[in-house]
C-alpha cells in the first residue's frame, strides 16, 4: 500500500509522531475543525518502550475526551491502590475519587496509542503510518511552512501547513531541524529493565526503593503485570551485562525478597526490555510555523512515570493555543507547560539521581504527590473547550 497516496497538498497542521502526544494533539485539533495530517514512521498499533503507568492528570484527560471507557473496556485494570516500599517500610495510598476519576490505570501502549489515533481518525484527521519526516520546508523568512515526507518504498511527497508539530519523541528530528534549544538539562538519570509477567498476585501498583536501586509492579492489560528494575545509569551496564534475567532478579531481590520470589514463580511473556537512561530536557517548544509536544519538547526520567501524563496534558494546552491562533498563543503554551512542569522535573531529577536516604526519597515522594495535586488543580482551572469532549 502506498502510504503517501492522496495526501492533500495543504493542511492546517501537520504532526510528526502519532503516539500519545501526537495522536492526542491530532484528536483535539481535528475535533476543533482543523485540517490535520498526522504521520508516524512506525506501524499502526506497534509497541514502544514504556511501563505505562498513568498519573491522575493523564487519566483525567482521557476522561475529559470521552476515551477512558474505551481504555477500560480494552481490559485495562483499574488501579485503586498504590503502595510505596522504602526498604522494609510500606505505605499504601488508596486512590480517592477526585477531578472526576476514581482510579488510575496503566494501559499497554499497543492499547492506548491505538485508541488515541483511532479517535483522531474518527474526528477527521488524516493518519498515515509508515511515513517518515525527512526535511522541513521553509519560506524566505525561514518560517516552517511544510515538510518533505517519505515512505519505505522510496516515495517522496511535499505537504504545506500553517503549523508543523514535532511529537516525534526523545530523539526528535523536528527539534533538531529547527535547532530548538534545551534550557533545562537533567542530571539524575536511571536505567531500567522491565518485562511482562503472568500469574503475579498483587493488589494495585507497587514502587520499591532501596539504596541505589528501585523496582515497580504495575498491573496492565491481558492479566499481566509490568515489572521493572531500576539502577542509576552509571551502574546500568555493569549491573545488566551478561545474564540480563539473572541481573533483573538480583535487583528485584535487593528491593524485596518477596518480589523476586513472586517473579521467579511467574511466567515472563516475551523477553525483557532495557532502557539505559537518557538525561531529561526542557526545550524551546515553539517558533515561526512550528511547535513541539511530548518528549520532543520536554522529557524527564521515567522513574516517576509521568511522561505519558505530560504528553496528554500538553496536547490539551498546545491544541488550545493553536485554535486560539493569536500572536503569543504558542509562547503562552510553552510558558504554561513550564509552569506546570518545573517542580515535577526537579523532583524527578532528584529521585532519579539515587542520591538519597530512604527518608529523603520518602520526602521527595511527598513533594511529588503535592506537585501532581497542584498540576490537577491548575489544569482544572483551564477552560476545556466544548469540542474537546467526545
Ligand atoms: C523505559 C521507559 C519507561 C517509561 N515508563 C513510563 C510510565 O510508566 N509512565 C509514563 O507516563 N511514561 C513513561 N515513560 C515515558 C513515556 O513513554 C514517554 O514520555 C512518552 O512515550 C512520550 O510520548 P510521545 O508521543 O511524546 O513520544 P513517543 O512515544 O516516543 O512517540 C514518538 C513517535 O514519533 C515517531 N517518529 C520519530 N521520528 C519520526 C520521523 N522522523 N518521522 C515520522 N515519525 C517519527 C516514532 O516512530 C514514535 O512513534 C517511559 C519511558 C521509558 C523509556
């Protein structure tokens, strides 16, 4: 199939990247009546590196957009309790109904990204997978006015647009091509290994912390649990070189003997996945004719599991700014995003540094929880246009 077939020569918005940031932005802009093209070089429904946990603001966004019932109907377990383990001390927190949602969840990306992009397509967005951005088009004033796109068969097509959005992840080609400057750089970096396990008996999600290691147990689709083992990036290679399954169990054992015994008895589905760690960044996320959303503009260490929530939140803010269309609206988007993100970024950076005692990491989690509550409250104060609901 020619994935470039019958593209229009001009769109209001072209979005590069069709996962949580790009698909959600396409959905909201298409619902607002914009002519949207969203492309991704990966295949429809494919998986990506992630441990899936959504924080409350992410679940609230899905609920606001009318997509939470679809996510839950796909067999995503509702998470009503989250437990933090600091060495031998355990603290369980019941998820209270707030901001219109009574639980958290952790949908597989094969579920969440597909639901978002299907909703974008239903709202009228032109969606193309198997298509890669190769170059930007610019006018004589250097404003971005379009893109050159390629498919895997050597086909190449140019499209024009008013705004081009980079939702193309951590290694964003759009950010590189527009030379978006990083003005905040992370220092604390964790690496992790994770896998999916059947037959794990656990209530809710669990987050374990001991000196120089962490682990987590997150219930996800198909009756499976995503289980991860984290260490500081500086220790990643030495820890996981060689027999990765053995090293994985050893990091779990360091966190909790019960956890490693449970996992040793459970069945690993597929193979373990590894992420060696990348420092966080906050980047310039708008310029003449372009904007960035999701990891392309703002990435922080996955140890606090807030990247998908950020992507969904910032899709709401960016689409609002584009629909607003006034001069300064994109600058206001970046300002709003940064205001919502700075505390979360700094706390995450400290947690991912692993330079803490157990009492200190407990205090960092209390700060994280307060920052996430503030995030929900500030977002609740931002009027959501009626067309953003299904
Ligand atoms: C190991 C790990 C665990 C994580 N766990 C969690 C978690 O538990 N909870 C959480 O909230 N977050 C987690 N995150 C973070 C989360 O996965 C990201 O924040 C999120 O995926 C960002 O979404 P995005 O849409 O911005 O980018 P991505 O999901 O990276 O999607 C970008 C898309 O752009 C496409 N693309 C890139 N370049 C091009 C191009 N040139 N042309 C066309 N398409 C292109 C790619 O194919 C990709 O599909 C984790 C991350 C990692 C690495």
